[in-house]
C-alpha cells in the first residue's frame, strides 16, 4: 500500500539543510519559512511518499499551528551543545501536549565529527527519560534512510518508533521502566513500556512474550484501557481478550451512568449510544446492546429530546420497541411537565407533538390519549399567556391547534369559551371583523355567541360610521381646494393663450404657417408637462387649423397624433375644409408628392372609424391614381412602365375593396394601352389576361381578334424553334447510343469487310466514280446498289451504301434530298434497324440542327463501318481532318497457335506462387476482396469488377504490387462477363496506366503480360487457346473458390466455335445479324441509363415509402398472398392515375411492375407488349418522351430477349439491373423469375 506523510525535521537550521541535501542528492524547494523535499521510502511491502520540511527558525516557529499537521518528527541533536540540549528538553513537552502520538526519532549528530561520548550510554539515557523515542547516533547522510524507514514504520503502525537493530538493548530497559511505573501507580506508562517489551520479545522469539503480554494487558486494565488490553491478547488468549472487551463495554456504561447522575443527560445519551453501536459490532451481544439503547433513550428523554430518543427504536426489534414505548410514557410526561414548569411551552408542545406522531404510528391509542390531553393543557396555557401579551395572531394559531387536536384525535373538549372571548375582543379592537366572526362561530355557548355577535355588530357599525364621516370630510375639503385651483388655472391659461395666439397670427400673416404652428406646439407641450390635456388639445386644434390653411399636411399629421382626445370631432367638423385643401394640392403637386398625404388621411379616418368621410377621401385619391396610371402607360411604353401602371391599378382595387365596398372602377383607357403593349411585345397570354379586365365589350371583342391574329403569325415561328431545340436535345442524348453501336460494329468490321469484298461487284461503278471524284455519279450508283442489296436481304451493306450517298449529298448541302432517300430506304427495309441506317439518320439530323464541328464528328463514326479504301479516300478528300484506318493497315493475328502457346507457357512459368503469398492473401481477404467474392457468387459481375478496380490503388499504396496486378486481372475477367473484349481491353489499359504511376515496372510482371495476350485471344474467339490459357492461369494465380469458378465459366462450353456462316442461308444470316445488333443497341441504351436509376434508388424508395399508405398498401397485401393478377390490375390503374398527373416516370415504373407481374402468372409476351403499346398510345404527344424512359425500355428489352430465346446471354445483366429498382419489400418477388 502507498502512504503519504508529512515529516518535520527539527534541530540546528544551519546544519540540517546541508545534511538532508547530501542525503537526498538534491536541493530542497524554498518556501516562506522552511525548505521542502519529496522522497519515496520503501517499508517492507509498503511505500511511503514523504514531504520532509526543515524549519528555518527553530526558536521563532509557531509549534501550536505546526505540530498538529505533521505525521512524524526527525530531531537532529548535538549532545555536546548544552544550548541545543536545553532547547530539546523544552520542546519535548510541547510535542507530548499534542492530543495524538507523533512518532519522533532523534539523530545524535555533531557537525565536527564523531560524538566523543559512549553511544550506548547516550541511547540508554534517552530511552530511560523518553521511552517513547528512538535514537540513532553518528549517522552519515547516506544512511539517512535508516531513521526514515524506522519513522515510516511507526507512522504506518501508529505506534512509537523502534529500531530493530538495537531493540535487544531496549528490552531490559522497558522491563525496568515498567516495574518503576507500576510501583508509582503509573499504570498507563507501565502498560506502554511492558507492551514495547512484549513486542521486542515477539521479534526475537523470546518465550517470555506470553507472560509479558499478559502483564501488559493487566497494566492496561489497571489504567482502564481495556481495549488496548484486549488488543494485546488478541492472538495470545482470545477468551481473555473478549473479556476485556466486555469490561470495556461495562466501563463505558459506568462512565455514562456517572454523566447521567451528574444530570449531563445529553452527554450520557451519546455515550450510551456509542457503547450500544460498539457492542453490536464487536461483541454482537443483543442483550447488552438493547440495554445500552434503553439507557440512551432514557437519557434523551431526560434531556427533553424525544426526537433523538425515538431514532433508536428503528435499531431495535419491533417487540422490543413496543415494550420500550409502553415503559416510557411517564418519563415523557415528566419531561413535558419539567418544560412547562420552566415556562418553555414551545419546547413542551414540540416534544408532545413528536411523541404523539410515534405512538399514533404504532397504534398505541390508550397511551396516545394521555399525551393528547397533556398537549391540550399545554396549548391552553400558551393561549392564556398569548392573550395576556395581546398577541392575537399567536393566540389564534394556538386555538387552531387545539381545535385540530380535538378533531384529529377525538380529544374530549375543554371549555375555553372565556379565553376565546378575550381573543375575539382583541380582533374587534383591531377592526378585523372577519376573523372575529369566524372565531365567534367556534364558541360552544349560545348565549356567549349571541353576546359576542351583538358586540361585534355594534363595534363594526361604529367603525363604519366613523370611517364614513372622515371620508366625507376629506372629500369635501379636497373638492373645495380643486375648485379654487381650477378657477385660477382657467384664468392663467386664458391669459397665456391670448398672448400666444397673437404671436402665431403674426406669422400666419407672413404665410409662415409652420412657424406659427411650432409656437403653438411649444405651448401645448408645456400644458402636457403640467398635466393639462384639455388646454393642450385646444391649442393643438388651433395649430391644426393653421397647418390646413397653409396646406402643410406632413406637419399636420405630426401634430394630429399629439391630440389625446377629440380627434374624431375635429375631423368631422373640418371635413369640407380638408377636402378643399386636398383638391387644391392635387392640382398643384404631382402624384408622388400627393400619395403619402392621401394615404395618411385615409389611415387617420379609418383609425377614428369615420368610414363615410374616408369614402369621400378615397374617391379623390382614386381619381388621382387613375390619372397617374394613364400618364405612365402613355409616356413609358416598356415593361417597367406597364408594371408601374398595373401596381397603381392594384392599389385602386385595394382602396375600393377597403373603403368603397368593392365598387367597380373603370380602367378601360389604361387597359387599352397595356393590351396594345403586350400585343406589340408578343406576350399574348398577358394580353388576353388584361383584355379580360376591360369593361367595354366592343373594345374587348376588337382586341380579342387583334390578339388572335398576332398570335397565329408568331406560332409558326415558335414551332420551328421548338422543333430545332427538341432535335438538338435529342441528338445530344442519341450520341451515346451511336457511340455504343459504333463500338459494337467495330468488333465485326473485319469479318464484315471480308463479306463485303465478296459483294464488291455491286459497288464497282460507284467506286470507279469515287476515284474520279464524280460525286453525283457515285450517288446514283450507290442508290442502285441499295436497291440490289435490299433485294438480296443484305440490309447492313445497303445501309453502308446509304451512309456514303448521304455524306456525298450533304457535302453539296442537299439535306432535303438526303432525307428523302433515307425515308425511302427505311420504308423498303420495313423499319428493320441496322447501325448504318441509324448512323445515316444521325448524320442528317446533326447537319440540320447542329454546328459544323459536330457534323464532322458524326462523320467520324463511319470509321467503324467496313469501308473500301476508295470510300475512305473519298471521305478524307472531303473532310481531311478525319482519321481512318485503311483496310490494308488492319492488323491481323499472324502467329500460329503453337507459338502463342509457347509464349504463354514461358510467361506462366515465370509467375512465382509462394506459400507465404497465399497465406498473406487469405489474411487480406476480408479487408480487400470479401464483397467482390460475394458478388461473384451471386453473379453480380458488374459490382465485382468495380470492387476489384477500387482496391487496386489501395494495394499499390501499401506496395502490394503483385496483389494489385491480380485484382486488375480478376476485374478484367469480371468485365469480360458483361462487356465485349474491346471495352474490357480499354478498361484494362486505362487501369494499368494508373497502376504504373505507383511502380513503372509493374507492366513487366508476367501476370500483366499474360493478361494482355488473353484479351487478344478473346478478341479472336479461339476456343482452344482460351481453354489452354485459362487452365494455366487457374494453376498459377492465387485464387479463392469464386474466382476459380469465374475463370472456369469461360471454358469451351461458353466459347464454342460458332457455326460457319456458310452453313446458314443468306436470309437467315441477315436476320441473325439484325437481331443481334438490335438487342446489343437496346442493351447499350439501358446501360447508359441504369447508373441514374442506381444513384436515385434511395431517394425514390423513400418517396415511395412515404406514399405507401395512400397508393401501395392494397397491392403489397396482394403480393404477400401471391395474388399477382389482382396486383397487376391495381398497377394498371395506378399507371393511369400517375400519367394523368404528368408523373410519367412513376407511371412508367408501374407499367414495368405490371409487365413483370404478368410474366409471373404466365401471360403471353405478345399480350404484355400490347398492354404496353396501349398505354403508350394513350399518352398522345407525350408518347415519344415516355418511350425513352428506362422502365419502358427495360420491359421492351426483357420481352425481346424472351421472344428470341436470348436469356442465357443477357441473364446476369438483366437481373443486376432489376435489383437497382426502388422496390418495396413485397415487390421483390416480382423480379424472382427466370428470364
């Protein structure tokens, strides 16, 4: 355990600091009157943190303040210095006088060297005179820890210090001292000495320790220190130890009895209580404990403190408590009587109240009656004393307590009517008739009650009469004084007003109306300060008359609000005068200057509820506003002016509504100007709106015709602009589709070119003319080739001819002719969609609606078509900035398969598959690849590829380049499941470039070189090489099981050689190519839109959940019961409802869910298609907009995939797309089907 002690070092202040500094190896911290050190001292298994303080002034220190706060003392004493020895003998009694034992160690130290005295004699002399002390002699500073450890041991144990090394020397001394003390009857000192001897005997295993310990116990018992005696025998003789404890308890009770007999009841009670608690803990003697508690209760009652007495009852058994309560009533009554005899009535009352509460709680009702009756007598005595002292309120409180005692405890009432009469008289004398009447009703005697009522009535009547007379006299006196003052004031005010009015009139004669009003205002303010509101209002009315005469309306309003009364009368009396002045000002000033004046007058009349007068003012104001509005529309013919005029019209309407009972105001001449402006500016909706406000029907009809005529002329121009804007937007959306189609076409370009070369005879004439730059002739030849190629069902090649012809025509700006050729070709193809036809249409639209730069970019897409060199050269001649790959430059794979296999085998052998790498990847699995592996297991290849690519930079940053390369390979294989080899190759190259930023040499890894070769083989679709490479990769790469399954999924069953084209008829081949291209285009379009659906999923889902109760609850119930037919019908109804609200996205989503539901119940795909087409037809002009929404396109794609048995190819992608839909929980069942 760790202890914290404060140690005081006493002695010569010139020597000790140096000694302690040398001992601790550091200087002490200087404080105000001492030096301070901190030191940690180990004592056996404990640790003591010491604060060692050295006093600077040994003689002048305040030991009364210092000693109580220290735990131990080190005293440095030079026995050769007589002065120090004398001071030591002086200070030791001071140390002994402290109420607790302070362990003290003496160090005999001579700064000049070794003390020239016998150390044994020096120590023995100290031990005999001060047996509580321990001493060391001739200690060097490095041995200072010895006395410190000795002192710490004493402070921890609470005993006097003892040095184990010389304890054998002290043993006979302690025995000798004990005998001396015993002979002198100093039993306590003898006991302490013999206990120390017993301790030493125990240390040295002296067999006499038992005898000595019993002697020590005997001495402590002789000194009445029974607990110390018990402690000494605790481990030697437990029975005797227990007996000493009992003696201690008996001794404590005896001491308490002595205090009780000395009538120190409170001290005795505390002593009894402490003894009882000690007995309960140490002896566990219930009988002795209860006896002690009984004595304590008795003592507290004797001290007249029953509250403390009753507290002990909770510590006793309930039966014991009841027995005590039955024994002490007489003592409590005696205590109460004692307090009454000493006239301490309040204490007696409190004592009895507390007693009654306890006895009532314990249901001791018989005893309770005694105490309640006793309390009644105490309260009656208090009542009599309070009446004598004329303390009526205290007397009433005492009576209330008596009354409550009678009611609550059913105490037999004592007749106190005579005392009550005295109390009532006290309240009557003070005029408190309410309280006196209340107390009168409490009297028991009817005659007394009647008598007191009569007395009360007489006193009350007399008081009222006296009070009335005094009040009348005061009122009359006050009225007389007021009349005198009022007459004098009127005369003074009249004289003042006469002088002020003369002064003001002089200013009016000079047309200085404002100055005249200010003079009167100053006088009015004077009247207000002295509280003469009538005089103030009279003089202010004079000022208002002057301001009206001078048409100073702003000042008029300021003065008017100062009136405190009579405002309404003033306005009525001066109505005609005010209107005349307003008419005059209207003619003189403009609208802005008049506006605030009229508004303020209207506000004043309204506040005074003078509605008829306000009506007249509002008519004048409306006339003024109409004139201003007409002036504005006549002079300021722009939007700002029109808006100002309309605001004024609105203002007139508001005034009419507020003051004229919404009287119809004619604004025809103003609206006529406004309508003409709107017609001129082309704002026909505003023109119609304002024309509707014209009252003159003929004028309104004339304007209607004029507006319709202007509107029809503008509509044609607007429609053309709208069409161009829509087309521009449509082209921006279509460019991504064309890019995807061009990318798909690029993959088959080489095979298509071979096939087209076989049909080159169809193009001979056109190519010859192209070489000669005979563009028109070439166009005609291409038109002929289109007819022939369509006839033999070579639709793709016919489309290529159309593209070349379109480019040549557009070069000559023959847009209309190229559009006509396109439409004719599409009709002949029976709307069969192939990429070249879509490209030709896109190129024409870009030419028509976009800039030249975009047009050249659209021509660049032809690089994906299988063109002849002559066609490429012709296009480059017309558009030299375009880049094309010549047919002769097309790179082909010339290596034979054996060479490729050998290359692949050597690279695979270079891959090092170390066991530590396998273990490391397993450890890193959860951190980097867990989610990707789950997605692979669930065939979510798109998500898996994203995760593999995302972890690559994280791995590269931590220098795990091999694992980063492996993630790149697996991400690419995941991409190959959902994308074509060309797209996967591009992603592989882009990611590899980013990875090379972390380490340039990563491209030299054999795994990376192998993957480049794998993608090349995939592009050429050589199933034998694919099988060979995948089998090697499975063995050489560190793979988890889902990754191994991913690689195995590419083995030959999926990449079987396609049947040779020659085995199909041309018609079948054409249909197959068209179907494949069409589905690829639809899927590419969906892929473009699915990211938006994925990003908006959470937002849409929250919105649907909020609308769940309104729209979806019944559908979800059907789905939970697998009643898909009922759910489908409700989805159809919802789609109609949402489309009516123009919420086409939500309506389309309902159609998709309806289609999926119909598939669940086995409905015909043709019927599903018809339902969707029926919905689209119902949209009218909005059909084209809705057809492009993701949900409609998705349903169309699913139907086409199922109709053409292409489920296997598109199954993973379609399922993944459907999971991004914002579906509610029950709707998840709609997407759980095999496509």
